[in-house]
């Protein structure tokens, strides 16, 4: 019989393409991943992975085994979700993933309200710009910009986060648009629509710096580094910033609440979903406005 743990380690290698990446995702050491992979190959008497200097590449048979392993993983996660949904009391740990800007500037400060109503639910609030997999239980509930394409997910639109162009009131070049320098997103967001929107405004004018999250952009604008595209949730609330309207095209991202269909009726997860919905729906700056 093949050990499921060996298959799980093989899946991590296939997904991350490196032994070290698989080790990080599984929170084990590099040697454990290598040993588990070697054991699976010995049990099956085939080579599943070509170990290259900087990466791992699936062999032909490895690709076929990977397809079956993905199906096994989905079934295993499904069993876990069904079992979890059967626990009725409003207790336990619920993992909520949301974009950093919403965690830092909206959701985290409302946690005391949630705790007051649900003292026995431990809310694990994770600020993540990248998508997480609900089917693999990387989160129980997710807030995302844009619709989910993941199979088995159920989603609901909660609002729309508009963006605007902002500068500090004392930015030296505020009155001379030809001299503006811009604060852009770094390469991890290079293919995102907000980057295209901002660079389209910047045109041939220089980018002063690149930062990852909107909270960092806010700090840079406050420091008069340059002009930035910020969510209006941040920019409109800061008295030291001015919003620039001239020649700025409208841009916004829809905010969606996503949960796996197997968990949507779990009482604790339902409580977290209701909490998120109430917080976002009540925020005026997350409604459509031009």
C-alpha cells in the first residue's frame, strides 16, 4: 500500500517545483521531503521527478501520477470539510484570508466586536495578496478582489473598492504635473490591473519607487516621495493627502466573499461570513462612487 503522506509530499514538490518550496509549504525540513519522495518512487518502482540543479521537473509518469494525486487530495480535503461542517457549536478556529489593505485598515480593528459576540470562535485573520485555495483548506473564508475561479466555491459580491490618485498637500511638484514621480507596485503585482492603471496615468514620467502593499504606498505618499494610486478607503481618510481628479480614469475593484460550498452552512464559518459582510457593506468608501 502506498503511504498517503508520501503522496502528499510528492504533490507539494509537483506544485512548488522545488524541494525547498515543498518543505516550506508543508512546514517540514528539506530532508523529509526528499526522503518521502524517494520512498514513493521506490514503492511505485518509477522515477517521478527529475532533480535539476535549481528545480524539480515531473517525468512523463510523474505527470500522470500527479493528476491522480490531485484527485486524491481533493477527495481527502472533501472528507475533512464534511466532517468539519458537522460540528454545530459556535466554537473553534476559522481562517479568514483577505487582501492586506482590508485587514490592516478595516477588518482587524473590528475584531473586538466579533469577539464580544462570539467569544469561543478563534478568528485567524491572514493578510494575503495572493490567492489561497479553499479546497485545500488554506483558508475557510476568503475576501478577494475579483471573482473566484476555484471549483466548489460559492461567492457573493460585497462592494466595490475605488482607487484614486493621491499626493501629499506639501508635495513639492504638486502644481507641476510634468514633474510628478510615481509610486508603483513591485513585480509581484506587475500583472495586476491596478498597476496597468497607474502606469497608464504615469506615461513617460518616472517611477520613484516600487512597493508591495497599499499601506506601504500610503507611507511613501505621506513622506512626499511622489504620487500614488491608493484605495479611496485610505486616501480619502487622510487629511494630509489630496486626491487628484484631473485626467485620471476611473478604476475600481469588486470585493467578493468566497467560501467552499461544503462549509458554507457551518455555524462558526457562517458567523465569520456575516461579520465580514456587515463590516464591508457598512463602509461608505467600499461602495461605487466616481
